[in-house]
C-alpha cells in the first residue's frame, strides 16, 4: 500500500451520496482485541501508552486493512486522548474504560479544560496519521468524541449505566453545562482539524452515549455543541460522520448538526432511518454486532437484510451498529466484507 488516499474511492463516494462500484465497508473497532495479531503486539498497560507510540499505532491501524480488505481505515486512538493530553487526569482502565481521577463537579473545574494544542499535546497522533497516509491506498478516518459523550465520562468519572450525574448537572445548572460542552467542542474541533491537516480523508464524531437522552434533552443540551463541532471543520472539505447508539428517535436532529453521514445502530432499519433523515445524507450501518457470534448462516442472512433495506441507495457505508466484540472470529468479518463487496449494489 503506497501513496496518499485517492479522492474518488467507494467509501468517499458513499459519504457524498454518490454511486460507486460497490458498497463500501469498514467496522468500528476493526483494529482491536478480536485480532490475534493485535494481541500479539499490543503489550500490557494503558491503551493511552500504545496510542502514544506512533509506530505501534500505525501498525495496529493497518492490521484490519490487511486482513479484511475494508474500504477505509480508522485511526487507532481513543475519544479521551485530547482530555488526557491537556492533563485532565484520565486513564483507560482495561475491562472498565475511561476513569477520571477527579471528576468534573463545578465551575472551578472549567479551568482544568484548557485549549488543545495538537502539535504540542498530541504530536504522536499526527505522526501516526502521517505514517498511515503514506502507507494506505484507502481513506483514513480520523475521529473525536462528541461533547456530550466526553462530558459524561468527565462528570461520572467512569462509564455509567444511568448517566444520573450528567443529567442532573444539565438540568440543575444549564449555564455550567453549556460552558463545559462548549470547551469540549473546542477540544474536538482542534483534534479533528489537526488530523485532517495531517492527511485524514474523513472524520467521525462519536456520540456513543447520546441515546441515553430523550429527544427534547438532546435538542436542548447536546445539539448546539455538536453543531459547533461540525461547523468548526466544515471548511476542510472532508465528509463528517455522526454516530450514536440508541439515537433512532432523533436521527433527524443528529443530521441537523451538519454531518454528511449518519451512523445507524441495529434498532431501526436503514429504510426507516432514511425516512428520518433529510435527502442527501448518507447512512452508515447497521448489522447488530452480537449476530457475528451466531454463525455464518445467520450473519450472511443478516448482512443481506441490511443491504436489502438500503435498497440500492448510493449513500450507504456498510458497518456494524456499534463496535466489534473482542470474542468475534475475524474470519466471520472477512466473509462479511467479501459478501458486501460481491452483492452490495448502488443505483446510479
């Protein structure tokens, strides 16, 4: 794989809702614990240490591209990297997820969220991106955490089942919430811009836990900051993907933030999702990742059902509805890619 990512790949064409010669496919968490080659080189310690090693991060990003033949690579990194890089006090604990040493609790904590200076704070990320752009012949996707999802970690102190502290702060002190969300939007913008300027061809904003909110709260408390993020990168001319889990009730609102592609989980069909988002917005998804454990016959039928639900629409990127489980057989994912490439179609 040599040379920079070409501008007219199937993945980018789908992002722009243009016909392509096949339905493109990539998988969230395609680089990770399901791959034996990842486990062989990952080593022990925090994932943040691995991310800080540009050569290691480059290799981990490339592993699924070699194995699966996917149509896009996604940078090996984590949504809390900017928060960690500015010294907020976050680690990613194996088996737990992001853990905050001193959770965000009041106005004084706003001072702990200083602006991100990518060249100084995350030079290893930029080195990894540049390495990958020189090694890939498919697009590289950069990414950041959306303000709500990053804020939920900062406030709760760790992954949460009910996001009670986050919701309580939103409603009890809206001014503080909006100030926090605004600073986190600036972090995301700085990180995404730096990745694109280093060579990333597309970006994804992960609002993984926004589905914990009702539609009215999403519109009031989350949409403004997410809109700011997409507006802050609009001049770069790369497609933006907006992804959340359990967000079917407000997919149209997510599209209003300014994304070119909306990620859809497995709870609604792509056909229904198309009714909920404006014309001209591409969709990404949406195979239930749990089905990958059910055997190839089940997976093949489910994959074909996703393609059928898309009904040949040119703006479709095949993906899972969330990330690859660690226990998934990589061979199943290889078969999914082959099936999508062989049977997926788009109408010109």
